[in-house]
C-alpha cells in the first residue's frame, strides 16, 4: 500500500474539523447581501470606526505586551540561569507547568488582588478608613496589558532558559577574568547568544496576544475592544454574522502571517 494512503485519514479529519469551518467563514464574509458586491462587507467593515479602533487596540496591546514580556522575561531568565539561589531548578520546572494554565486563571488572580473588592483595596480601606480603595486600573487598558504580560512572560522565558543552558560558561569566565562587569558581560556575551530565542519567544507572544480573548473579557475593561472581542460582539450581541466573519478573516490573516514569520525565526533559532 502506498505511504500516501496512510496520510488520507488524518488529512480528511483535519479538513473536516478545521478547513471546512474556515471555508464557511470566508464564504460568509464574501456572500453579497441585498444584491451587493462580493467585497461590500469588507468595505463597510473597514470604513467603520469600531473596526479601526479595535484593530489599533489589538495591535498596540499586542506590541506593548510583547515588549514587556521580552524585558521581564529576559531579566527573570538571567536570574534563574546565572544567579545561584535555592530552588532555581524548581522555578524553571514550574515555568513549564505555568504554560499549561488558562489565561483567565491569571486574570482572576489579579482581580482577587487588585479588583475593586480585592485584597489591595481591602488593606487600603482598613488602614485609611475610606470607603473605596485606589486600585481600579484592571478595568482599563493598562490592566489588560498587565494581565497579558503576567501570563505570557513564561512563553519568552522558556526558549531563553533553553538557550542559556547551551551557553558556553567558559566565555563568561574569560570575560569576568578580564575584568568585565556583569552588565557588560550580559550586553556583549549573553545578549547576542539570546537574540534568536528572544525573537522566537517574542514572535510567539505577539501571535498569542493578537488572538487573546479571555483576558480582555475577564478583566471587564470598559472601552477595550480588540478584534476577537469585536467578532464576539458582532456575532453574539448584534447577530451581524457577515461583519463578524469579515473581522475574523482579517484576524486570521494577520495571525497566519505573523505565525509564518515566527516559524522562520524559530527554525533559525533552533527553538
């Protein structure tokens, strides 16, 4: 029996479960309504202020979260890999477990701490006797940004720790022996070796943040509408399925393009 025959069942299942629904979404976005043109729905959605605002919000949140994850992840990975302390190996193992956590779990934890009736506001009201605490940033775009950085930072740390484990420590010892300070060693020795892993981790975080739905929903941030939230609003709240499909197609196109770039970087980084 030819080898290609064995590939037919999984390909058929993949086509039925994934490709067929995707084709339906694309077809719905291109189906004219009331005798209109094929791309009239795209023109209408692109011309709407809600779509442009959602696109801008999605992009700046994703880019901001990615930048924050890169900085924080690099700093934490440096400490875990090169600063000896009890439990460093356990922390590195916990990062692997953390990657399996759902995003809304981190958001709920932040709500328990910084929510309007959370621990921080409770401590503040107990100490000052005021009726309300000052911590209300979780219901703003900055709260969404904090939640995304908190959740996605381990996705940057994982490839960094793998890259640091392969770094030749002799280079560090030579640099230190020549009198180089820690900051110079990080900048001239460690950072160049970490750039591929940083690029791979940052690319993955960027793709994930562009498609993040649970964090935005669970923070309850008013006025924060991303592309996934706009799809939800158009389809569920407004029953405008064609507009929802248009936004979904745009979101998919951006994500697939960035994922392709991420795969290229990952191959070069060996991640």
